[in-house]
């Protein structure tokens, strides 16, 4: 399967959500998340999704699901919080949502920094409007209903300073379309996934410690629960004991999403470097069409 086919399937799923939100603005974000992750996994043979049977509203972390990208020798981990964006109201209360453990977004950031987690913190935004996002492909943006933004950037812009109104336009300006993972020239023709991540999510992939130049979210070994999960042909085959066996490792999120590219052309992470407090980046304005490049 080439990237063009993957992009089309992600784009169609995101477009359906835009239509859903337009026709039924009151739909719950939990329902959207369940449908989106199932639909993507159902359409793509190398994507696997499992929603846990228990659901914790008051989790100490702010993650709705854990998202893994698996390559032959490298694994990338994300922690994701989903939010439905209103095009007519102030979204501050949603972004600054709290529970018994504090601000949701702060918990997401703090948990992602833990050495035993080491994840890239993201927000997935559901919206019936696209406004101006961080993508110049207007054909994709105009019908997309799912967008990805860095959690640290959202925090710095809307939470860290004085209280400010969070409009959909301001929020989406920090985001890129969901389908960009499969069509952005930064991935298809200019260095792979790491170039895309460091360009759009630089604050989120920066090392936690200045003593380290390790790319945040990068893992050389899979956690036990994920290795076990991948031993089964499909999530429906998971035995009843599986969730209970790994309940302490799974208690911080409600679902698991895995993009398994281990049998496809790997993305190269070997050129990642960090100098001071900024990632090295090449030019980003000389891209080629990578629609025919296969994994």
C-alpha cells in the first residue's frame, strides 16, 4: 500500500467527521474518537486499534489514547488528548479543563515527560470548520474535520499566560490536518517522519533534559503490553485476561492505536541532532511530489 492510498483513507475518515459535526454539533467527542480510530484501523491493514473495556474519566494523566508508530528498529510513542472545537464559542474551558488531579493539559505534558513513558504529547481536534491551519494544501484542508496540534504549543499560547479567548481560528492555526501523516512532503520527499515531527512539533520532541539529545518519544524496545498486543492477529482475538494482566500499564489511557510499518520501508531517524535548545532543520520550501513513494 502506498502513501497515496493511506492518505485517501485518512482524508475520507476526517471528512466524514466534519460532516458529522456539521449535522450533529452535539455529538460527544468520545463517540467521535471511538469511530475515528476504529474506522482507520478497519480500512488500513497495518493499523490496529483496541478500546479498553474500562473507561476512567478522572485519570491522573490527560491522555485519551496512546499512539505508536512502529518501524523495523525504531518505535515512536505519542500520548493524545482529543477535543471537539466550537466554531462559535470560546474554547478556553475545554482546553483548560480540570479534574481532581489538576489541569488536564498539564497532566498530559507532565506524564509524557516521565522517563518510563517518554511520549510526544498531542491534541487531536475535531472541527466542522478548517480556517487557516499549518498546511498549504488547501484541497485537503477545506474538507478535513480532524487536526493535530502540539500540546506544549497549545499550553504556551493559551494557558501559560493571561486568560485569553480561544477561538477555533486561533486554535486551528496551531494545527495540521490528520491526513498529513501520509501526504506531507516533509515525510514523503524530505527526510521521513522525523522531519515532519521536528518541523510541526518542535517543542514536543525537544529532549526533556539539556544533557540529552535524544528525540522525545523514541524507543528502542516495546513495552511488554504492546509486544503482547502484537502477538495476536487482531484485537478481537485478545484473550479476556489481557487487560487485567497489564492494567497498571494501561491505566493512563483508554485506547491503544498502532501504526505498524515494521515490514515497510523504514523512516530514517539516524540524522536527528539537537544543538542547544533547537533542533537542526533543513530548508522546507523545496519539496517534490511524493505521492507514489511506498513504505
